[in-house]
C-alpha cells in the first residue's frame, strides 16, 4: 500500500513569514494530493489540493507543488497569520478508494 | 448549506460494549467514508460506501462494520470495544466514489473507552 511521510512534525514561524510543509509518497500510482487543516477539537478542513497532471496550484496565500518524479509534494503558506496556527495533514489517493494521510505538522504562528 | 454532520459528538463506553456512530453526508453526496484518528496521528481509513455498497475496507478487524442507507446516511458500528478503540471517528462525504474525488470531513465523534 501507499506510505505518506510528512515533515516537519512541528513548525514555528513569526507572523508574516512563510511556512513550508513537505510530504513524500511511495506509490507512483497516486494521482491526487489534498491538504487539510485541523483546528483543535474539529474535523479536518480541505484547504487546497493538486492532481498529478499539474505541477503547482495557488489559492491566495496558499500554494502546493508536486514533483511526480521525486514523489513529493509541498504546502507553502506565505504571509502567515496567527489564525493559520493548526495541524496540517497531507494525503495521497490512489486506487482502492482510500486516502493515505501523513502524520501531521503542528504549525504555530507567533504574533 | 449543511456540511457533513455526525452524532454523537462525544461518548464514553466501557470495554466490551458496542457503539454506533452516525453520519449524514453533504446534500447531493452519495459516498461516505469512515476514518479513525488516534491522538497525534493522521486519519486512518476504515470503510468507504458508495450507493449503499461497500467499495473499500481498511486494515481494521471484523469488530468494525458499517452500512449506508437509501438516503446516503451511514452508521459505523464497533463491537467488543477495546481501550485502543479510543479515538476521533471521522466521517467524510464525496459526490461520487472517492476515485480522485475530494472528500469533506465532519467534526467527528470522540469515543473514549474506559
């Protein structure tokens, strides 16, 4: 099956700086990669996603890049704000009707 | 528009008991998936249902079962509860099957087994 690794496990940045979270996957058949933000006591919320036929996607301050050859994808958050503080999960989808999630990155934005 | 709704939000059960968790998908969504999230970990896939049929099953014991109803809502049942079943149980819905389709999570049901 698929194995998704996520780094770092914790990340602290100053408000206004950028944050980068990286994930690698093992199965070259994976073709869809969403990112979720989970606030304390809540369910994961989709923030951005990318499909294997695209190399980069942006949505305001958030961007995701995908390198299929190296089998890794990254989340970039620019101009971070305190409300960006949360746990972020990457995921990969291939056949089998299931998503495989990373272990999460706890992001703290320091005002 | 209502998102994915789950009930109950919190519950405490004793080892050996049985629990039923409920989920209503986003209106128009026909697929429901269940995930278990242990504290400090990412969600782990349990089941996926589409059009009332099981379309995927994760690596969980037979104590875990689920079903989907004609209105596309779903129930997850766990029998003979163990302490290790304590977790956040997440339901996610998608328009069709999860075949590359985006899944949207509910707020989850927190299960504590004592």
